């Protein structure tokens, strides 16, 4: 429960819902002059009455009790001692992530990479527009075969360029998720440590409760201990930096 909930909150806090490359590609539809643009057929959902019975949502019902019809025949269980009395602590996971020094550093690095990706994407799109305009200008001076060849080359450049931008964007997102997983891993250890120090047997997220006294909240203690344990998280290198050519060595 804690692991899955923390992961969802971490991703919401760190990664944008719509990346610059995705947003620009949704707004701009590239085509090459002279080529017919193919649009994917719109997906139509069949009416509810025409859908097969297997696809219709199942009606909710209660699970059969041990003495009701259809209940599995299970062997009896030995009576076990009751668990210890619950001593509950409360944590605001989002608040802890916002206070994490490592999370702030990762967020700043991701933002710089996404900004650079957005600039490169805008530069590539301008280059494609210029190439399209140049091709439209020289249409009258080219034979049909020459025009088709230039159109194919330009379309290939656009397709490859968009693929590279998508791969860079995916790599940035993956690096952020990997860094978040490391923060989450350390945070879970810190929560366990704080809970044991305070004699807690259960820790619940603040969003899951209606009322709790302030003394039950361990968010500040967890945030402070997390910053002591983890001040930074290494990120996988940016693909753009990895592809950048290295300057030649100077000779004496």
C-alpha cells in the first residue's frame, strides 16, 4: 500500500503530464507537398446494446460467505492470537517529497533537459518548414521523378527527426522515474525507522483519514531524516549530451 501510493504521488510531483515534444507534435501535422496525407480512421465505439455480453461491465455483488451456496470448501483454521493494538502514525507523502532536497535537484535537472528538448524541437520544425517551402518553390523546375525523390527524402528526414525527438523525450522521462524510484526506496526505509523509533505499528497517508491529532503526524521527522540520508540522486545522461561530439585533443 505505501509503495504504490508513494510512487503515484512522486510521479505526479516530478513529471509533466504533457511534454513539449508531445504537445508540439499534437498541434503540428507534417506533410510533404505533392503527397496525399493519410489520416487514421476514427475509432467508433459500438453502442452498449450491440457490444458482446463478455464486454459489458459485470454487476457488482457480494462474495459468498463460507456457509452460502457456491462457497469453496475450506479446512478450518486454528485460532491465532490477536494482533497487537494498532499505534497509528500519519504522513503527508506529497509534503515530504516537496521538502526533499534530492527531489528538487532532480526536478531542476529534468526541467533543463525538457527546455533544451523543446528548443531543439522548435529548431527542427523550422528547418522542416524551410525545406517544404524550398521544395514548393522549385516544383516547376523539376521533373516528376526528381520531385518524387525529393519528397521522399524530405519525408524521411521529418520521420527520422520526429523519432529522435520522441526517443529523447522518453529517455528523459525514464531517467526521472528511475531517480524517483531511488528516492522512494530510501524514503520507505526512513518511514520504517521513524515508525520504530516512535513505537508505531501502522503508518497511513494523510489523504486516507478524516481527522488526526498533530502528534500523530510524522511528515516533518521523515522529511528531515530523508534529507540527511539522501541529498542527491544521479540521473542517467541526457541522450543529447551523449550524442554531442567531443572536441579533438590539442597536440603540443
